[in-house]
């Protein structure tokens, strides 16, 4: 545990859009301190000049430097997350890992085992849990206000075109990206798992409409399944939407009513029709992360950094722990097993 009068010291690995957002949020918090940045590119090439801290090209250089820090934020391409989390844990550092925690259940299990060996925390970044509609629907489902869950439909329709998948980059590759569900839609699968638990009896249909020359995997799918806790669900997703994101929405049909949370990022409660229930007024949702030509999920990373600090100082527990991070990866891995079996039959 870190003493109350001591700042939590962060080193950030990966200085892309998300890494710089982590750095900004650490700098804004009075109880945290940014002590180092790591990226394979030069400081100038990755736009890290704004941060007056030591800069390294590898984690090995950082760890050999003698700098003191408490936690490593892993903000690199997906396929490096588990490997770099293991290096940090091996060196007795806590870890904040961007989604996904890994690209397989096996990778995630190794991270969890190492964290237990070293008695260090692993925080998985699932910042959409902090959006007011997410916090509200969590309380509604847990309190039983919706009654028995009959059906859940998750729709994720986004735009990711050549403005996003640039030649020579890691996005769209099998080993570093991993797939549409890992990179674009794991946040929403996490919300579904957070609300309704695990799934089985997975069936699906998949297609690659517009990304045959830019990615190594599908861009669209219809997936159906049953919830182990009762009820049935579906996930319908695509990154083949023209021009801009269309929606991320969740419709829930329960025995006592129905709810739809929609908007581009599940940021608006569009329908709340529940017996003998009056919906409270929710705080506004933060806008999506703005990456210029395309948009991402809600800009809630400051909540993540605050939760890390509060947890390491013994005030609370991790909002998204390592086991939950593993479960989201496992669900995606099982969906992709269905996809792979289908493709092998064609």
C-alpha cells in the first residue's frame, strides 16, 4: 500500500493517442506523478515533447535506469499488452493495462498468476463503466428493477476505414491488433459481461465487407448466445459503416420493463419503460475520445487514474480487476473460435 502523503509514480509505455491521454490524466491528478515515458519511436516522433520526464525506447532501458516508480501503464499495441505487463510484474511494479488485457485467455492467466506471485495489482482499462448511463443501468439490473432478463441486444456499428488502417501500421494485423472485437468493441462486451455475466451456446455469422486489403480479419458479424444466468443475447457489429460511427447501443428486455441505451458510444438512455419506476436525471456523458478522422469511446480515463490511486492507497478496490479483464478476452476468444470454425468450413 502507498502511504497517504506519497504521490503514486507512473511510467507510461506507449506514447500513441491513448498513452498521451494517460500521461495527461496523471499530470492533472494532484496525487500522482509522471516519472517516465517509453516508446520505440523518438520523443519527437511520438509527440512526447510536452512531458518533461525521462524518455526511453524500451522497458528494459527504463528498468535499468534506476528510476523509482510504482506502476507501469501499458498503452502499446494489443499484442504486446500481456508480455509487457509480465515484465512490469516481474520487476515488482503494479500494472494498468489498456484493453484488451491480452489476445488469449492463456496470456491473461499468466499475467494474473504473476500478479499473485508478486502481490501486485493489475488494473484493466474499461473506462465506459464510468459513463452515467452505464452506472445507472448497473444499479437497475443489480437491484432487480427490470426483473428477469429475457433478451439483450448489443449493436456496435462504427466507421474504421483507410484513415484508420494505415499501411505499415499495427492496426489490422492479426498478431498486434487481434481483431475488431478486441480493438473496437471490447468496451461494450465488457459492459454486457459486467451486467449479465458469462455466455455460452455461441453461434455466429461473419463477413469482411470493406477491409479485405487493410485488415487480416473480419469487419462484421452477427453473434447469438445464451447467458448462463438466464436469458438470451445477441451482438451485432461492424466497422464497415461509411463515413462516421453510427451507434453503440444496448437494448434490454426484462420481465418488468425494457431499456435502450444508445448514441454513438452508449452515452444516451433512449428508452426507459419500467413498471412503477421513474428514471432519475443523469449527469451528462463525457464526449468520445477524438482522434481526428475517427472517434473512440468516452473520454473517462481520469476516472481510471483516480481509481488506481485510491486502490493503491487502500481507499477502494479496482473498478475492473484482472479476472474481469480475462473474462472479456475469453468471451471474444470463444466468439472468434466460432468464426474460425466457420471460415475453415468454407
